[in-house]
C-alpha cells in the first residue's frame, strides 16, 4: 500500500477486519507494507500500483497475486482455499474444523466409548498429517475423560467451552483452540 493512496485508505477497514478474522490462526499473517518506505520489497515483488495484494504460500518463494473482489467475504474465501483454513467472515470456525473423518467414522460405529475405541483411534496416528495428529490426540483425550468421568463429561465440557468462547477477555489463539475442541467434542454426541 501507499499512505497517500485513496484506494488503500478505502480498503483499510476491510483489511483490518480480515486481520481480525485470522487473529487466531498461527499459520496466517495478514500484513501490510508501506511501499513508499519499503521500496526494495516493492521492487522485488513488482509492486507498481496500489493497493497490491499478494498471498505468500508457505515454503514457496513466489507469491500469488490476489486479483479477485475486495470484499471481506472474497478475501476470506481466498485465504480459506489457499491456506487450508476454515473460517467464517466473523472469525468463527466451520463446524468441520478440527474434525477427522476417519475418527468420526469410528465414533459413529460405537454405542459407548471404551478402551477398544481409544486403541482404534490411536491406530490412526500413524497415517495422518501432523496437523491431523494433533486433532486425533484431542479426540483421544476426550475419549479418556469420558471413560474417567462418565458420559456427562461431554455436556459439562461443552457448556464450559461455550462460556470460554463467549468471554471477551479470551485471546484469539485460545478462542481458536476452544472452538476446535468444541467441534471435536460434538463428534461424541449421540
């Protein structure tokens, strides 16, 4: 962007909203660079007009030019498609975020959670990505707590998480973690 650019000034509120949507996403950074002050970066990436928006995929030296509409929903859809995130425009997560279909299949086939269920879930740890492994570990932790505390654990924990999510003092990172756990917890509801 350039501070003198009228189009940049018009886009600024939407861009700030976009940053809020992804505030709890560790792998997504919404940044702005003043091309007037950072002319070396502007030259390196061929910035000649303002505002210019580029997406930098992880582990890739070349950015992707963003050439779609400049409404919040369009930005969110683009980032979700390219970064693999699952966000609504209000920053909440899709109901599918954190869910692993192979584990959901196991849970849908059992009437009660027991050690055999946990062993079946643990067997999936070797065949999934590191991100999915973290989600699978959450499923395992929940299953272990259901065995230890009883079936009421699901409703009690759901209420607790909903209270934490609605607390305005909770950080964006924590809120994301609570939303992910809540989504996974829903897989245990029969």
